[in-house]
C-alpha cells in the first residue's frame, strides 16, 4: 500500500465489516502490515512527534534547557517507539480482520501489479527530494493528466483515507508536543489541554481539505510510472470488500496505537520537569 514521504506522505489501509473474525496468526498479520506499508509508517511516527515538539517550542517562544529537552524527547521516542506501536496495531488487526479476506489481500500484494505499486512507494519513501519540489512536480503532472487518470488518482486519495490519516497523526503528535511544552513550565502562556485539543479538532476539516490536495499531487508524481490500466487495478483492489476492510482496520489500528502513545506521554511527562528550568 502506501509507504511514502516519511514525515508527510502517510497512508491508510484496512476496513472492519461483518464476517468471520477468527484471529489471524502473527506471521500472517506481520506480513500484511509490512506489505501494506503500515509497518514502516508506524516506524516514522516518533521522528515526526519529536520534530513537532521542537516546532511547538519555537512557536511558543519557549527555550527549555538541553537536559529538559533531552528528557522530553526520550519520553516521546519511547511512547511512540515503533515496536510498541506495531505490537498494538498487530493485536487490533489480527483480532478484527476477517480471515476470509486474507487470501485476497495476499494475492494482491504478491501480484505483479501489487509488487510494482510497492516498489514505487518504496522509491518515493526513500527519496530525499524536498516535499515542496515533489508537490510542484506532482501538480505539473496532474495538470497534464488525462481526465480518466486524474479521476483514478482522486479515487485513490479517497479510498486510502490519506487525508484522514494525516489529519489524525497531525492532531495526535501536536497533543504530544503540548504535553512536552506543558511539562517545561507551568507558567508558560498556553491553552489548556482541552482547549488545545478542541482548537485542533476545529481545524480538522481544513486540514483534510489541504491534505487531500497535497496527496493528489504527491500521488500523481509517485505513481507516474504506473500505467493507467494498472492504476485502475489498484483502485479496484482498494474498493474490494477485502481492500476496504483492510483500509478501515488500518485506520482503527493507527488511531488506537497513537491514542495509547499520547496517553502514555500525558502520564509520564510531568515527571520529566527540570526544576532549574521552571
């Protein structure tokens, strides 16, 4: 599935519907997570959260001591540790993914087109090109795309729930940054946790609108080598019952894992205060 652009390009995967829910074995679950990109995505959250923390401090005009910043960063890295997020996500997916969908998912990921999609996504993820440059290149490609291909790209953005995923990660990591800033100084001029969360939620529709446009341009660039018929096959897979269940469950697993991590940060950060910095 989608494993793009480290801090920006994130994907979604899995959907919960009716059906048989016999628990999927660990090896199969891990294989699906790896092939779908969720495995790699979960490994990119901690660096994003740390980056968000530094940006939050800068915007708030706060200058924590080096020791304070190191301790807060350590808590964030541990709470968002890839192994923790992956274990939690695997537990959710193994218990809720309909066993009857596993063969369909495996056939797609192991198919020539599925492997080509994965290869393109890995290449995009490994690139060091500035995101703004990627956006510009993608927008140019989009403007020159045939209407049918553009429609497929729009469907791809919708079916992967990319905008929703990016918005959720942005909100969650912003809350982690709030906890970090709050632990530095009780006197820091800032909104309460509830007020800050409400402000973020109020911005969710605007975030999703912006992320949808961003994803469309990035998808146009990333999937440029993929023929329109193969792109159509990818969209068809995402629209299948198996693809949609896989998508929604991935969203559920990601949200649950991030919520757990944020709660852990909320519990642990008050103990990281550097008294000399208050």
